[in-house]
C-alpha cells in the first residue's frame, strides 16, 4: 500500500473513532449521569430500603426509563418487574423422636417455607453428618436453601454454633419445595425418625427491574448488565441531623450506569448479536436475594458474560479513567475489555483488594458460582484500614460526593469495551464452578 493510501485509510479509521465517540457522548455524558443520580439519591426516595415505598418509587422510575429506551420485557412478563416473595417461617411447635431421643425447638432447626413439615422416613431425605472436628461453617452454612431435601445430623459438640445457625435459618427465603432440617444429636445412625413441625408463615413481596434487548443471530445467548437499586433506608439522625441513607454511590451509581447503557445500546438499533439483559436487583443489602432469584430463572450455561456495576461514583486508587474488575484472574474477560480499549485513556485493573473477597460479595456471585464469567466493575477503595470510602454506608453518601464526569467515562468504557462480546467476536472463558 502506498504511503498516501495508508494515510487516507488511517484518516478514515480516525474519523470512524471520532464519530463513534461523538455518538456515545450524546447519550452517555455527565449531565445525563447527574439527572438520573439526582432522582435515585433524592431524599424523597427515603434511602430505597427493601420493603418500603421508597424502593417502589425507585423501581417505577427505572422501569419508566427502560420504557423510554423501548426495551422488551423478560420472557412472558407483562412489565419490567420480576416479582417474587420472600417467605419467613417462624416455628410454633416441633415434636418428634430420632431413635430414642426427643426432638423439640432446642435441638431442631428447619430451613423451610412450608407451614407444616412431617418426616416419617429417613429415605425421604438425604442424610448429612457433621461430626466433632469437621469445619462447621464450611460444611453447614452452604446447605441452607439448597435444592434438596436434607437431614443434617450435627454433633452436640457444636451446640453454640447451632444457636448461631438458628438465626441464619430464621431469615426469609424464596418459596421452595425443598427443606433442610438440622438436628443437634449424638445419634449418627438412627434407626427411625418421626418429626412434625408447624410454622407461622409470612410473605413479603420483592421485585427486580429487568429489560431485554434481543440479539440478532444469537438470541439464546445472554450478556447481563446489572446493579442493585436498594440501599439502607432511614436511621437515627447523624451529627448534622440527616437521617436518610441516600446511597448515591452505593448503588445509585451502578443503577445509573445500567440505565444509561440500556439507552445507549438501544440507540444502536440492534447491532448486538447476543441478547442483552439489563437488570436492577433488589435486596442486595439484606442478603443478595434479588440476584439470587434472578439467577435461578436463567440457564447459566447460556449467560456469556455479566457486567455487575457497583459503586463507580468516586475515583479508584489509580485516579480518574480507571476501574477494577473483581475476580480478574478467574476468566479472560478483563483482558478482552482492556484490549478493546487499546489506545484510549481508560484502563481496567485487577481487583487490588483480594483480602476483601469482593468477587463473592456482590450480585455477580450467584452466576459466578455457576460458571459464568460474572464480574463486578467498581472504583470503590476498600482497604481494611483505613476505609478510604468515608461515606460508605453512611448518611453522607450523597450526590455531592460523586464525580459525574468520571462516572460518564467509566460507563462509556464499559459500553465500548464490551461490544466485541455483544457482537459474538469474543466469548470470555468460563469461571470454575463452585462445588
């Protein structure tokens, strides 16, 4: 190729990049970031606490923005709300025998959503034993809420830990056909069991906000952009008299990003080969229930990638135009994203806070455990001492503490760097499943 042709081609390429930058700037910019942030973190949202009118108001706003972007509903849903209920079972009576030992509320814990539960045959349940010397936490707690009927026999050496388990088992959970029953006993080879449990059941409604942009050639493969839109609500007034936990960074920032990405990709007019799912999760702050429910509704094998966006409102430890990716080493997704940003001023980095185990502490965790390259993108400085996010989980987490320009650059970087995954040019490697 002659020098003149080479220069002409380079000029065309540069013009293309400039045009793309101008188009994205029209949609993703600091002014639009501020508009959405102001609404989500306003006092009238009352801190967006789960089960309050404030979070319902936030959900309505997110859904209205998805509608403006002309996005579709998920599956057979009639709206943008993925509704479900959290069930709480309070034991009223527990009676029965295991071998020759009596069963009652002091030695039986049932993780169930059934009003009544009866066990008369050991063969109906998978039996798990936890003996003295076993690692109680690693063995027992993962059994809560699994999709199996379990009878867990726990050595009496763990009587104190059993009381702690009772508090966790009493937490609300999804409606399920399966129950996990924990019995404190020294009898690990019972000849028979007779157990009857009667519970008082209460249900509380929740909803994720979900929108879909169908793919062209790969409709059955999904790329997920997610956040959580709940926060802590209201509490005792601080020294300045402020009682509202506005959650501007945690995670109105991530919610803003997802809403803007939805608007941007919709404006590209079906240039995504793979289907995109935009989801704002509820109940992250009280146990990640929204993301856990959402993950159960999808075939994880069909989810190609998940971009979970959490707390991007402040500068990262590297300054502006940067963010980190949790679990960077667990797949090659981070390398794909960075390669797509080559020549730009923005850079993604591996999570610099491995001791915090952030990869399994946000809404990406459930799909990651199922093998999905599901990663959280954040700028939050999470050193143990000192905590360099002075407004984290405080009433002072307000919009005035955020950098709108930097947020816009992060959102644009996510959009640009993920395009080859949406186009089916790149497919990130899978994360090792958690057994």
